[in-house]
C-alpha cells in the first residue's frame, strides 16, 4: 500500500525547520543569544506542529535525516567541546594516554614528557598549541571514557590539522549512531505495543538535532547503545545485551543507572552474570589506557564535576542558596556529592517499588531514574536531556520534550566571556518543566488505564 503523503502545511513546517537549522549551523554564534533562541523557537514550533498534525512516520524519518545532513560540513559554533575532543584525539593518535596529562601540563612542558620522540613532538606540538587557545578546561584531566577516545583518535588520525575535517569525522560516527537509533526505535516500539510514529518525538526534536549532530555530543551513541541493549533483551540475548550496555557505559558513565532496574527483570543469578559481563567489558575497553595514575586522575576529574562544576541546575541552586545564607559561602563540595548520593537512592527506590518490572516498562522507569538524577545534579547541559527525550517515546510522559525545548535558555550564559547565568531564565525553565512533570505524575496516579505491557523477558 502506498505511503500516506504529507500535507502542504507539514511540508511547509519541514521547509521552515530546514531554514532554522541552516541558520543555527552556519550563521549563529553562541554569543548571539537572541538569534539562537529565535531560530530554535521556530524549529521547536515547527516540530510541535509536525507531531500534532501526525506527519507520516516514513516522511518524518526522511526529514530527520535531511535536517542532520544540513550540518554535515559545519564546524560547531554553539559549543567549544569539540576542541577538547580534538586535543584528546591527537594524543590518542600519537600513542599518548589522554588520562595522564592535563593540557596545561603538556603546554608548560613543551610536550617533552608526554611525547619523548623529538620528531613526533615537533609535528604535534604546533597543533596542540593552536587547540590549547580554544580549550574550555585546560586545567583538568580528560573525563571522556574509552569509546569516546577511540572515536576521537580515529578522527584525529584521519584529520590531524583540520577542525572541519575532524568535525566531519565525528559527525559521521554520530550520524551512524542516529541512523541505528532510528532503526531500533522503529523495531522496538511496535514490539512493545507502541505506534512507530512515536519515534519522531525523538528523531525530529530540535534539541537532539542541534546538540548531537550539530554540536557533536556523544549522547547519540549512548542512546543507540542503550536501545541496542533493550532490543537484544527483547530477543532473549542477555549476554549480547550486557555488552551493548557496556559500550554505552564506556561512552558516558550514565547507563550504569540502568543496572539496578534489571535485578528483578533478570533474576538474581542472571543479573549477576549480566552485571559482571557489562563491568568486565568496560574494564577491557579501558585496558589500552591503564596505568598507575589512570584511576586517580579519572576520579579526580569526576570529583571536580560533583564538587566544583555548576550549570543550569535546579534543586542544587535552591540548596546552594540556603547554604550561603547559613554559612556565607558556597557549600558545593558537600552539597554536590550529597545530591549525587540522593539521586542514586532515588534510582534504587524506583527499582524496588516497581509493580510490574517488565521489558515494556524498563525505558519509562529509566526515564524517571535519569530525571531524578538530573534534577539533583549540579550541572545539566542541554545535551544531557537528549536521553530523556529519547526514552520518553516509550512512555506517557511529555515533560522531557518540553524540558528539552526550554533548555536552550541556558545558552544565555554564553552571551559574554564571563559565562554568567541568568537565574531568572533558569527558574523559568524549571518552573515550566516541573509544573508539567507534576501534572503528568498526578494524572498517572489518578488514571491507571491499561498500558502496553510488552513481553516478560525470556527465561532461556
């Protein structure tokens, strides 16, 4: 049967979206907050219309791919993280462990300690010096796990001196991950009792397009690995699922929060095997970087993340305010780890209280676990929320779609080199998001109509 054609208004919305993404990719510095928010708002309104008007999913998938291809030759203008990716990649490509040296140490030492070979150092040092001027964290050890480092290294080996070429290399990997995510979504949604059109909630969301394909953040790889783990579980291949989850953890550590949700789904003995296989695979992926200082340096970076970094937070900013009123100084060194511990306890509590721990409910429960984690976090960059947008397509909740749209307000901090947040905009972001979350949780508690139950995990 022929696929349903989109309406004129839907085609117009696709065209308007394409224009907005072109403007964001090629004509919008992140210091121009007004233009950035304006173009993002246009893309967001067009997205809302495409979902509301029920764009045929095949056309939606094609549009999603087209929007991503618009960014193909672009150098990220809205994020400077790619320069640190390139820095780490150049070190990996030249056999240098990126977890052992801070950029400031390498520049101060003239790279003699990191790169003993004089000829190799002479080739690499000028490029490192150029990148160093654009780094946002030269005093910190790398915090990007091994899967990221392998991709950085491959892209830097292919394009050692070209920022555009390096970005193109990373974008190719992220595009491949996004295509895999699209396929997995279209396979999983019907299998779990959902309509395939739900995939467009993720694939067409402006935050996903801008932050993953556009700004080259690796949450796209994480989401594709998590989906692969779900899909393999649905087919009874729990060992392969454990390896897929390990790849997600070795890209960004966050998928570790999914492990407690599998205890009751797998049973005690199988869960031990699953967790052991996942953790063992992560350790193996770290093997090329193992050294006496790896654990200390990587832990030091994570410690700084929880004890020093703060951006676009919610609960933390309220607690910080109270702490300053009581002690006259910022208590982040205590509050940050305490809130991180609290988010872990929230995850364990949700895992324990699940009534029907089946495969169909796993994405929604993980969505709530990650929501708790981000609400208690000291740092919530917009691209972190793409995982919530992706998981929301398996649930009745729509607050992640709104939160993802509101998160662009955090870019107000980059209007000047001082990176000063506008706390009124942060408050607006969370007031809207938490209001919708509260309403949806209330409705969910009052209205317990049957939802897709999916299949219990195979026992063999």
